[in-house]
């Protein structure tokens, strides 16, 4: 179950897309706080945490044992795998 947090301000779409693009380009290089520090535009850390939690909950990102964040969302790759005749789903 996802933990509930009190959200005072919801992030704008352009802000979410900026975070997504940064993580997509730099996947596996940085940890959560380091990503926030290196974003092209500054934002409040709580706003970043809301976006980060959203990306985790929707399985767009993953965090490894060392805390590095990686982009894992790949609908095109999944679609190509599903079209493969030699593969099947149980």
C-alpha cells in the first residue's frame, strides 16, 4: 500500500516532465537527492518528493540497493517483445 502524504501543492506537468527527462538521460548515475540538486530548474524538495513517489508508484523508475535511480519505463520495448512470435505469456 502506498503511503499517504499531505500534499500542499501539486506539481505542474512541465515540472514532472522535466524530472522524467533528467532521470531518463542520467539513469543510474545519481541518487534521489543528487537528482534534485542537479535539475535544470530549482523546485522545493517536497514537490520533488511528490514527483519521485509518483514515478515509483507508476513503475517508471526503480532504485537499486545503493540508492541510484534508473528509468525503467519502456512501453515500446514491451510492445516489441509481445509481438515476438517465439515468445509467449503464461
